[in-house]
C-alpha cells in the first residue's frame, strides 16, 4: 500500500508546485519581453539620432553649395571649386549617416517582441504536451 501512496503524494506535490512554476514562467517571460523591447527601442533611438545628424550635415552642405554657386558665378576661379569639394564631402557624410540610420530603423521596427512571442508559444505547447521542451536548459537561460 505504501507504493500506491507515493504516486498520490508526488501528484499532490506536483499540483501544489504548479502555481509556483507558472508564476516563475510568467516572470521570466515578462523579463524577456522587457529586454527585447528595450533593445528594439534603443536601435530605433540610435537610428533616429543618426538621421537627425545626417539632416544637420545636409543643412550645412546646402549652405556650402550655395556659397559655392555664389563664388562660382562671381569669379569663376578655383575658390568655387574648393567650396564644391567641401559641399560634396558633406553630402557624402550625410548619405552615409542616413543610410546607417535607416538600416537601424528597419532592424528595430516594428517593435514587436518576436522572440518572446515564440517562446510563449513554445511554453504553451509544452504545457499542452505538444512539441519538445527542455526544462533544464530553459530554467538556466531565464533565471
């Protein structure tokens, strides 16, 4: 009879531990969600900053190109050529900064926590008994 009581005890123990496991799972998923969203928002912020820096340089490039046009019309000497070279360099810097900024924006948008969503789907499937779920690996990653 004692052999029959042990499975009942372990079942009750498992049922008693279940709320704790679910709370720990929810906490780890929320932490993962928070970390993923912070990372994506950070990339968006850096991308916007680089685009703003590109716009800043574009403003000065436009001013230099205007000065070059004025100098070119006024004198047709090498002074305007120098101004065009400076303006071209500023436009090159602008293009590089904007391209990098757009690239970072594309990586960070849409700010959907895809990794966390996939992990929650795996957890739900594991609770349902569908698929493979390695508890030793997951608890090490999430704590």
